[in-house]
């Protein structure tokens, strides 16, 4: 339960219709197995103590008494378990019968939540036996305990404020306005659905969409436990299609007619952060009664998949689709800017590296959008002390293949003259040595654009902006930064996508060589054998780590400790813990120190949910202190 995680499971035990003692034993066995595995929330199907398909047997007192006795045994068993359990049963109260979810923990029957919407169409005849439950909870005696009965019940963990549980039953989810909507607005972060949904053609996909959609709409975790083997097959078949979703993402499921269980860890801290961030989601009192309960705080071992590349879809088809969409967003944004400024040309500084390569590909697409000749794009290479033959050659080949205008401006003499102006020794390879070159490059681009009625396209990407890996008023500046919303890990995949779909072998070949070239600003002299001497990732750290950190810092506002924990899980076997922590320290140090560069960024298109535009998604004082974050990092050493 540390860092907002709890382990949750849905199980569809085998049952016998109307055999409450047998069903109780099956549930007790499932409860103990889950408790032994460290599960802290267990959801069982609708009417699992009796079976959903009892039909008119529900009107028999013997069946209802058997279900109540079964619940007594479940409550007693829960006393020694560090787990909240929800089980379904018929509850007779006040001369009426209700289809209920019983919530139990620590030997207590916390509450009975009746079903609100009773299906009475098609194969369902629930109104023959049950009535909808009251909204406002009332106190009742049941299964030997005094408890609350009503739909508006929330169950809140004292030890973990993020864990607020609500329940609804099967058809409730299919209603136009499910009860879970009010529950979530009242503060529920987890919704459990006890269900008995029969299987028909196409229903599994629809069920999956409902569960994922509701979890996304309510910014919550949604657990769906479905009836399965043992239900009567007189007219229906049940497939035990269990589902666990979190904010629109399906975390775990059992295949229909498969394993009959699903389990994973829920990140409730993430749900709380999502709600804080989303100002249209406004919690408010909904006339709910909160029932507190206790769970022992334990460390939850993470088994849920944590992608080491959160910006990059793992599925090849989805990845290609995203790359194409981003290229279109970039190209449309640039085309609009070119059209609006009546630019006669677009100027790109081309280095033979990844970022400038992507910017040039986008510029060519923008010309296509506008119906203009790519010759109107001028790509300028500006060799100096650190330029290598490989990058210079790739820059020229790329321009030739794309059909843009290519120019070379050797800036060595200009930079040397500037060194003399400011008293910089030409053999002193310090930050001034590097930044002078970067600023001269930008000066050349800006002045060339002025002379030819064009404007400069920025090439810097999102990862560089996060780390401040740009020279202020050097490559930091442009008239429009097309890559400003694209992290480095995704830049690589977009260029790979263009290579894979290239219409000519020449374009594919040069793009693949650019992809194989180490990332470098090439501001220090090349090595004796002509190879790149200055490799960015050796200086600031691997971009895949920084993109991972950036995602969780900006998207969810997680602290260093939780991000470090997630990184250890995502990069297990690839990086030692000390390496992860070293670069996490570096990320926070640079992220805070370099905000002044982000405070005056050029315009650029937003392409994803994480961006650093000072006019949009990220507004931060340039002189904010990182004291609290660095102190938390100290505790991780």
C-alpha cells in the first residue's frame, strides 16, 4: 500500500446453483488464497453465494437463509485477513428482496449495497424477484451484525486515504447514468462491480469497452467480477470474463471461459493526481455515508506492466499510427505558420542528427500540405570544430533525396573571430567554447532567413527542453519549434517510421544511418580517427531514462521516491539501481535550474499530453527551488 498501490483481484469461483454451503466453501478457499498472496481487495460475482440463475428459488426462504449463513462464515473468515472482500447474495429486508453486494473486512460486515437497476428484458427477469434498493443508507441487522444498507455507501481506508471504495451491481454499469458516477463524484477512487453477465456473440468486447470507458470517465479503478462455471445453462452461459481497468486502461482480464480470475496492482495515487489535474472533475457531497475500515500497511510487489518507454506504444501498429499522426500535427502547424507569415522560404539548420532530420521531414510535409515546391526549404549545414564527415555527408544526402535547397556555411572563421572579440582561447574547451558555436549557428540561420524572406524552424525536442540541453539564444531560439512537443525516444521512432515507409531506397538508407549515429551537438573537436567525441547521453544520461522521469513528473506529478520505484520495475535487468538514482538526481537538478530557458520558448505544436510550453501545459517560476525534491532523493541513497 506504499506509494498509493494496492493489490486487487477479481475471481469467479466455480459454484452449484442453490447450493450455498458448497458455494461458501469455494469462496472461502478463494479468499484465503488471495489473502495469502497479499491481495488487499477481492471482488466476487453477483449472487455468488447462491448462483445468479436460481430464478424462482430466490423466493424460497430456505435459500435466503442459506445465503445469510454463508455470509456469516465469510465475515468470520475475514477477521484474520488483511483484505476487503465483496460478495453477492440475496438479502430479504422489510418484506422485500434485494440483490446485494456485501462488503466485509476484518470480521465486520461493513455494508450491504443493493442493485439500483434491475434488467427485465431479453433473457433477464430480475423484477420478478428483486426490487431496487434505497439510495439513502439505513441501519439493519443482517448475518448477526448491525450494518448499513443502501446504494450511497463509500468505504474508506483509514491508513490509505487514496483508497475509497464503492460498489455497484451488474446492470448498474449498463444504465445511462450508472450509480458509480455519483460514487466517484463523492470521492470513490475504486468501483467494484459484482456481475452475472451471460455470454453472447460480441458481448465481451462491448463489456470491455464499458468497463474501460467508465474507469476513464470517472478517473478511477474499476473491477468487474463476472459469473462463470456452475451457473445454470438452461438458457444462458456465463464465461467468467473478469476485468480490471484504471483510467481507461485495461490492466488485467480473464479470457471468457478462461482462468476465471484477474489480478494486478492499482495505482490509486495516480487516480488522485489525475483528479487534481483535471479541473472538470469536481468532487462534491452526494449524500453518501462513509464507512471507515482498517488495513495493515504493507509493501506491494509490482507485477503490473510498467513500460520503460511511456511515450512510445508497444504495439507496432499503434506505434506507426501515432508516428503518422504526430507528423501530420507537426506539418499542419508549420504549414499554417508559413502561410500566415507569407514566408517565401523556410530555413532549417541541418546537422545530420536526429532532431534536425525530423524537422526537415516535417518541413517537406508542410510544403506538400501547401502545394509548394520543397526547393523553397533551405537546409543549411554549418560545419565547425566538431563536425564529422559522417554527419556532414548524411546532411547533404538527406537534402538531396528530399529535394530541398542545400547550403553550407562554414562558421569556423566567424567563431574564431568571435573568440578573439571576447578573449576566449581557441584551445579552451569549456562551455563558452561550445555555446559560441551554437549562437553563431543561430545567428547565421536568422540572418539568412531575414535576407530571403523566410523564417527559422527550430529543431530542439521535448527531452532537450526538459534538461535545458540547449544554448540560451542559440539552438534554444527559432521562429517555430516543430519538435518542441516530441520526446527524444519518440523522435527516434518517428524517423524509423519514415524510413520503414520510405518510397526510395536512398531515403531509407540515409535515415537508418542517421538513426545509428550517436546523439551529439558536435561542439567539441572530433577524435583523431574522425569520430564524434562528444556524446550527449554520456554527459546528461540516457534519454530513455530522462523521458521516463519526465513523463511521471509532468503527467502525474509523482515524487522522486515513487518515480524511482517505478523505474526500478520498468528497467529491471537493464540498469543498476545506483545508475537510475544518479540520473534521476541529474534530471531534477537540471529540470529546476533550466526553467528560464523554457519560460521564453518559441511557438510550437502540442502533440501529446506532456509538453513544456510556458503558454500551455507547464508554468513554473524560473527561480523555483528544488530543495524538497532533492531532500526526498537523499532518502533514497
